C-alpha cells in the first residue's frame, strides 16, 4: 500500500517537473517589460516576442552617438537622434539607405510591421528596440525647471517633466502619454494666419486651451520666469500698490487655466500682459526692468507663433 502511494507521489512530482519545464519554455518566448516613471507606456507582464524576436545585440554600436543604425524587418536606415528629440515623432528623423526620410511610424510600415502600430518595439538599433534606447536617452532633468527628481517621460519624444511642472499636470495613468510639445505639433501645420483681434475673440475651446497652456509652459521654461511665478513683493509696497492695476502673476494664471476660468483667448492674453505692465510701472532699475522686458518679448513671440498671428498694422493696438 505504502509503495503504491510513493509511486503515485513520484508520478505527480514528475508531472510537476514537466509542467515547470513547459512553463519555462513558454516564458522564454516572451519579453518582460516593467513600467517605470520614465517612458511608462507599459504596465508590466509578458509581451509576445513575435514578431519582435530576440536577436543578437551588437555591442559595437555606440548608443550615445548622434546618428544610429536602425532596422525594421529587412529595411535599414539611420536615426538622427537630435531630430527625434527636438521635433518629435511627427517629423521625419530616419533616413533610408536610398536617401528617403521617414517618421518612425512610416519606417515601421516600410519594414512590413504596419499592423503592430508600435514602432518603439518594431524599429531596432543594434538588436535593441527603440523603447530601450528612449529609456536610455530620456532627459534626466525636467524640461521646465531643469531640476532632477521624480520625472515622467513623454512616450513620443525624449522630454521629461515633473508631474506639476507640465501644464496640465502629467496624466500618470494614461498610456501612452504625450507631452504638450508633441500634442501642439498637430495644430501648427494646418492653421491659417489671422489678425490678432480675431484670435482674441475666439472662445476657449480645447484647441485654444491647449495653445494657451503651451505658451504659459514655454514662459516657465525661462529662468527669468521665477521672479514672476508668485505675487511679486512690490505688491506689498503701499506706494507701488496704489498705482498698479490688478495683481497678476504666472501661478495665478496657471490656476485659472486649470479651472477653465478663461472663456476667451483675450482673457488669458490680458492677464499675461498685465504682469508686464505692472512690472514696468514698479521697477525703474535697469536690471529688473530688463528682466521683465525680456520675458515680455518671449511671450509676444510665442503668442504670435502658436496662434499664427498676422503682422499687425502700425496703427493697431494691443489689448
């Protein structure tokens, strides 16, 4: 009787060993991808390696080089990292062997993997997917404040942000997540130039909201913006406060944008210009005065570029 139980137990253990061997073989056909703060487009688990079969990693490739050899299927090309970083995935940054230029998605289609719609895995460099390269290359400092710490990487470019430095705050649970630099590109190509007066009267629809958020974020990117981020101390000077208009500062505008308090583009532009009007009225010293003038010039430049504003006539006035 006892020998029978032992024989059965031996059989079960043999079966268990077989199952584990099968599981090991099954897992070897998959690649584990872990979610991180940077490039967090994956939730972890197992992704089938087909059609992304593991291939030999070319250790001779310098992954920090400005130009990198890339492949997709049988198609070969050269990735220009600076183009990818500065212009995003909507611009052609991969040059085919025959001289043609492709976006990463177009290169994926050319390589025969169009159905996958995941160029970060199907386009490879030195045997590694571009996803790995992007994790390696993502900036280790915030695009806005230039500090390090807990950063969140855009899934469609190489920029990184603190959660609340980005406008609007980083959507941590959204995968893939594209930063405002990448999202704004879709509007810049198709819009027609218009007079400023027409732009100012536009209702604050989602496109206008995005553009205003982008302009404000660009202003935060300048070192001089830190002085204007919170209520300037000269508002507490009784003499100055009597000649100033409504107090206004960048963080206040940021909060108003987040609460959708602006009903027209004009409201946002008026508040931005009010910051610089108040500054000119308060600071007579050259250094502080020039700081405000520099930031004001940057705002006007970005406002005209983002909204494609026609050059104003000499007799026109600003709001």
